[in-house]
C-alpha cells in the first residue's frame, strides 16, 4: 500500500494492487463451478481517512477460460474511513482462474487543526 499526501495536508491518495483470489491450482468454485459466485476481500487502510474516501477499482489481472463467455463484475463495497471490500462476481458457465485488482482511494485525512464541536 502506498500513501501520497498532496500539497494540501488534508487530501491523500492511497493505492495498492492485491490478489483477490487464485483458484486454478486448488480447483476452487470460481474455476470449476457454475452459476452465481462471489469472492470478497476486505482491505484496511494503514491510516484511516477522516470520512469514507472515493474508491477507484480496476482489474490488473483476469485469468479467464476462453471456452466460456467472459462474465465479470469488479466493484468496491462497504466503503468506510478505515477500508473497503473488493468484490468480484461471475455467473453462468464462466470460469475464472484468478483475479488481481488495482485500487486507489482519494479523500480527506484527519488534520491536526480539526476539532469536533457537539
């Protein structure tokens, strides 16, 4: 995970690249199954944001069987100031050997001059 603080000390960009799953060697259901399937990976930021950040998520690797249609959804869910879930879904007869996701979180960080008045 890499954090970049911009010139504005409140705003940061945190990014990383993670393996969501690899099931080709193990014979997992993403590779051998059919129907709706999902894999979820929770990522926790090294330092919490002040509020839930904006998340950009893209596939950095998708190893799919060419004999079936390519059906895939890669999204971020359960986004909080502390982290988020990378969610990969497929369905029908698609066979997925492995998936890796590159992500970027952009948002405000806690700042020493911030204080909460209730």
